[in-house]
C-alpha cells in the first residue's frame, strides 16, 4: 500500500496488519454520511466476529466464571465506550472519511462513530484475510484489557447490586417510581425515586431515560448503605 498517507500508515502499524485489498480499509473508514458506499455492512460483520472472539477468549481465561459473569466481562470489553477508547489509541479519528455535516459537528471525535469504525475495520480484515487474521488483530488490540480483567461483581449494574444486597439480608426489593418527566419526546429527562421502606432509604436521580435514572437512583442508595456501614465500623 504505497499510496497511504501518514495517518493511514500509522494506523496499519498500530493494527500490525497490512491489507491485500486496500479498498476494504477505505470502505471501513467511510461513514454513511459520505454516501451509499460506507462501513455499515463491514461494521455488522466485525461486531459479530468481535463478540465471538472475545467470548471464546474469556471462556479460556476464566474457567471458573459462570455464564452471567462471562457475559458481563464480554459486555465491558465490546461496549461502545471501550471500542471508542481503542479507536483513540489507534488515532482512528485522523483517518475517518465523513460527510460535510459530520465533519463540521466533530464526528471524528464522537464515540459511536469511532466504535463503529473499529468494528468495520475488523470486518474488513476478515474479508481481506479470513478469521485467523482477524482474531490475531482483535487479541492484539485487547491484549492489555484481557490481562487486567476486572472482577465480574464490579461490572454488575447498580440495580442488580442493590437487589442482591437486599436479598442477602432477606429484605424487600426497592420500589422505583417516575416522579417527573420533562422535555420533548426525543430529549426527555426522567426523575426517578428509589425507596426502600425497611431501611428508611430514599433517593432521586434524573437522566435521559427511565432506565438510566433508575440505575443512578440505585447507586445513590448503595452509597448511602456503604456510608452507613462504614460509620458503624468506625
């Protein structure tokens, strides 16, 4: 690939991969805002391969984890935020092809666009050289993260952690109630109340979806419980 500009050449060095079909890389870096030839199909392909490779690797690395624990670990590795971090490590934003609108709005910095491009590149590598080559690149990109896997308990969402805390003490489950919802349909904000009657704990949180508000409210309760427990110990 002699005609590569510097950002693309640097990207390939970081990927530790060289394309036999350069057009596949170009397609993987082209956002749908550019036109009908874009990275969406490659993204679909790369997403499936990434999920499988990470699942298989976790299966080998964590023989004592159950299905739920493995699922949480995989989700933490393949989620958009993680892929966007990997994209920034690759300096992928410098290589993206964006339409005028996305370019002006800073699309090359947007997590969703960066994450999608990582998946598209993996799909392109699979198309270029097959599964083994794609797996090698994935393990190269995730090497550090696979070595420093967090405890699966840490990855549980606040609602699950709160529920397990209460169940372990044979207490009733929390009650969640939407007490306010403001804004237009596509930009609403929800305020949710979380109440645990037996513990006399109450919290409120506001977020852009009911689910996020419930999670935030549950986290506040968990923090209250932790502070109370710490205070008793001291």
